[in-house]
């Protein structure tokens, strides 16, 4: 298939693997295995799906990063959504993965099974359409995701205001990519030698949000796409920088990512959102200015304000290793719940819910089942 096969070409993969092995020879052996974080869950999935970690030479270990929005969704936020969904006259909608994540009150799918009107949508525009089709209901879109999905929410809210759709609101849990990376880099228990940065987010934000990593932490960052050639090219860039003693932001996904990002999307986000003082992250705790809330100009569409919702905070279930996996301190299979109490059909933690979650990817491609 055009635009796919060329990025999965076995010969090109072999060549890149050889080049990575050669570059590794230039890295001080005492630093090996290098700890390389693939920030994005899409990359985690690609590593396991294509068996890239098995092909690579010894000397590289992957740390699965926080770039899967479902995986970092805190349990308390799920409870907030379930609380709203249970209110009579409410129709709550969100993306497919988000409705499966369990909180203390169960998941949104559990709420649906108990009678709440919960719908899966593919975009916030679908949610807006539901609001227009159901004028007798309060339609709440549970908006999750990094800067990848935030522009679509912003453009939908613009439309809702232009069209005067008064029964539509957003429970906003959009988050930003820089602050969690800083939190992980500041953790003395975490060692990272370099990062492969997410292609999707970078299409919107460009290269600048990673600049602090090279300037303040002296770690190389290379932006990657999601096919094997994309990922291995970025990994080669990271290893070569480490071997050369460089720390720069490089873009190995130039066919999709502009260095300044997407100006239209960034403008829409700046108009509709503002940085929240603090946001909760599963496994990382509360991080200052890491999430987005609706700006005062769009406050009328804020579900929290409309329904007087007070954000809930909930501890992780006993034995859950999500926090350590998200910090690269535990391999998925070493969580005591992995494959026993926690499976894709009955997930305890969010890392088992999304196909981009490290535990789900590990379970699907690695465990004997
Ligand atoms: Fe979390 Fe389940 Fe993975 Fe354990 S196995 S880290 S509980 S998702």
C-alpha cells in the first residue's frame, strides 16, 4: 500500500538496525543499556506490534512514556464524568477508549449498563450534532487528549457558540506534553538518556515544547512518525546524538511535522483554552500548568461550572503498578496484577485499556495468554 509499505520495507529496517548498532559502538559501554523513552503510546504500540525491540542490538532499553491520553487519565476524572452521566436528562459522550477506563464509580460503560445515556463518538463535532438532535437533553462531551485532539474541541466550541447550541458543554481534560516530561525528568528515581517525541502532538505544537529538554536537561529529542522506518530513523538520531555528546531537538517526521507546528490549530486553542493552575495525572500526581481549561470567553460551555462539579481525587487500586510503569520503573509484566486481575477485557489500570497503553501492548504481543 502506497505511503505504508515504503515505511515498513524489511531491507530498510535491516539497514537502520545495522546503523543503530554502529552508532551504539560510539557510546561509552558504561552508559549502556541506554534508557530511551518513547513518549507516545502510538510508538509503544508500534515497538511491540512490529517487534522492533527484538530486532535491536543489546544496549537499548525502552521506557514507556506518558503520551497516551487514556493511560494518564486519573480515576477521579472518570468519576467526575460518571457523576455527570448519572444526572437525569444528561447525555454524556466521549471517545471509545475513554468510556472503558474504570474509576472508583466504575467506568462510563458501567454507567451506561446501569441506565445512563452514554454514547461513543468519533469527534467532538459528533457530540455537537447529538446536542442539536436532542434539545431536551444536556449533552456533555468528555474531552480528553493532548494537543492532538484539543484543536478539534476548540473548533467545535467555536461552532457551538456561532450556532447558539445552549444544551452543549465540555468536561475538559485536555493536557499538554511538556509538563509531564519535566516531571519525569525531575524524578531522581528515573534515568533517561534520550527521548523519541510524538509525531501527532508535534504536528500541532511543532518543536519548541521540547527545547527545554535539550537546554536544561541535555537530553537529545527526535520527533518520530509511527511506521517502523520512522521510528528507527528517530532512534538512530537519538543514539547518534548521545554518541556525539550532542543534545538537540531533531525532526525525523518532516513529511508531517513543521518546526513551528500548525498555526491555525494553535490559534484556535489559544482562543478557547487557558492553562489550568494544576491538573491531575495518573501515576504522576498533580502537575502545575499541565492541563487546559476553558477560557473565560467560553465559560458558558464549561460542564464543571454549568453543573457545579467539584473535581474528585481518587487513589489508585491496591497493587496497581501504573504509576511505576509510567515512570519507567516497572515493566508491565512485572506488575503483580498483569494478566491476572488486570487484562484488556477486565482492566484495573488505564494502561491496559487503550491499545496504546504499555500493558495492553505487552499483553497483546508478548504474554503467552
Ligand atoms: Fe496498571 Fe494493570 Fe498494567 Fe498493573 S497490569 S500496571 S494495574 S494497567
